C-alpha cells in the first residue's frame, strides 16, 4: 500500500460521517506550523512546569494537549480538521493513527488510545480510575515529544540544492 493510500478508507469514512471536514486556508503548511508551535509551547512550558512542580495530572493533560495539537497539525497540513463536539479527539486519533502511525510510531493506535483515555480520567476526575503516577506523566511527555519530533520531520520542507 502506498503512503497516499494509507488511511484513505478511514478518512473517507470520517468525512462521510461528518466527523472530519475540509478547511480553507491559504497555506496549509503555515497553518500546520502554527499548530506545531502551539504544541511545542504547551509541552515545553505547561507540561514541563507541571511535572517539575509535582502536578502529575496537570503534566499528563498538558502533554496530551501537545500530542493532540501535533496530530491536528497533520490534519491541517492536509486541509482537514475534526468537526468538534463529542468524539472529536477520537476522530483525530482515528484519522492520524490510520495515516501516520507507520511514519510516526508515537501515533500508533494503542498509544493514542491510552493517552486519550488516561487524559480523560485526569481532566474529568474519575474516582474509579487508577491515579496518574510520575512515571505516567513522564511517559506522556516522552510520547508528546516523540510525536512532535515526527511531525516536524514530516512537515519539514525538502532540502534544496544541487542534486547529487
């Protein structure tokens, strides 16, 4: 299966169900770059500060936000976004995992799923959920960092210069 075909059925399904929509922007690469910048700031400031301060729930949630924004940058790069509302994070998960997990292993479906579900239990307190540990928050920051590095690599302009 070619890179262009990877995830094609998932994207078509999400568009048909009204979960993904096209966006009209003048420069999709610039829009994706803006999202990557926001994700990087969230990771380097909010997640890192929360982790350093011992707020493992806050660090986990901020790392997830950075991770999700990096994923959304890939959608914006393609001229798409999740339509919002209930299930929009799962839509981003499905679309990005289907298309990019091979190139960016941090976006593997099981990783995205664990990240999203644990973030939900931290963001919306669930007394039955296992507490988030320092190791969990460290894992979250590690995965967000890897995802951002992968997105930046994928979105980097091709080198120019003499063909060798």
